């Protein structure tokens, strides 16, 4: 699993949890003798989920990729940020401030592409 997948699972919830919830809903529908309807996919409020994490009030996760990674329990080391940058399209990441700003914004944009509702400042 890549760094972005780890971030996505930390923000959205583990895929196993999602699958278990879907199985429970289908089982309940069967028990009620009703056909199971596909679960509506709703956007995950990224900011609300991150703000609810312990320590969010002490970290600048909205502006810092390092603090975002710390908040969700991912090692913010250069190696991990370089791997994440590669996953998101920057194969020449060197860790500059500008690259870290890009990396944070790109991470938020990818979360939005994967079903997350992110603050508008990350989408332009």
C-alpha cells in the first residue's frame, strides 16, 4: 500500500470498515425481505474528519504536509514525502518549501477526487 492509500484510509476510514458496513446493510435488507439497494456514496468531509482527530488543534494540518502526516499517524520523513510526491506525479521531489506546499495541495486534491469534500482553497 502506498503513502496516499494510507492517507486516504486514515481520513476516510479503512476499506475493511467500509466493506463491513456495506455487508451489514445488505444483511439487514435481506433480513427485512427487501432487496439490498446500492449504498449511496456520500462525500467524506475531510476537514471535519481531520479537525476531529486528537491533536488537530495543535498542528497546522491545513497548510503543512508534515503536520497533516503527523496528525494521521504517518511518519513525515523526507523519504515518505518523496514517495508520496512520486505517487502524485513529482518524480524530482527534493523537499523544498514550494514542493511541500504543492504536495499538501495535491494530496487534498487527490482526496477530493476520491470522494472527499475538501476546503475550496485546496481545489484551485
